C-alpha cells in the first residue's frame, strides 16, 4: 500500500488534475514561489531561535549531538561531510525524536507565525450554573 502524497505541491498537482481550468501551471508556479518566499524568513527565524536555545542549554545540545551520532553512525571529526550527508535518510530523520522534540519546543516558545485568535467580544455568554454562592 503506497502512502498518499501529503506535501503541498502534490496536493496542488492533484487538484490541478481534477480542475485543470482553475489550477494552471502558472498558478502552481506562483503558489510555490509564494510559499518559498514566505517560508524563507520564518524558517530562518525558527532556526535562529533553535540555535539560540540549544546554546543556552548545553545539556540539550549534547543530547541532540549524541542522538545524531547514534542514528547516523557518524564517527566524529575524521569522517567526511559527504558520508554524513549520505547517512541522513528519511528513516534516520524519523528516528531523531529528541531533535524533533527540541524543534517543536522551539516553535512552541517562539512561533514563526503568530497565532491570532479571533472571537466576538459582543456575544453574550450564558452559564449552565443556575446558582452561584
């Protein structure tokens, strides 16, 4: 059983196949370019906060380094960078749970895009409690 594509480009391509008159190649190009441009600053901002946080917490940094060494089989400074890069497979990245947790925690503490919750302050709120002491 093949896993369905879940990335944004694949979803747009599938939608374009269903509605070719609405989602043209030019439209796809513009959408992807917009995502790349919009994602550049948020990614840089998130990585800046991530590196700041691991520098402030050396024990976390050490755990991340140990996890990367363990999962990739990286032997240290004598190894080639190309060998290290070849060891970074999707499966290896999926196994790096501590790194993932540190990145997610960074996003929780310093969200790349602020969350704005909109609510109607004029709406009357009623309580189900009939008697308050």
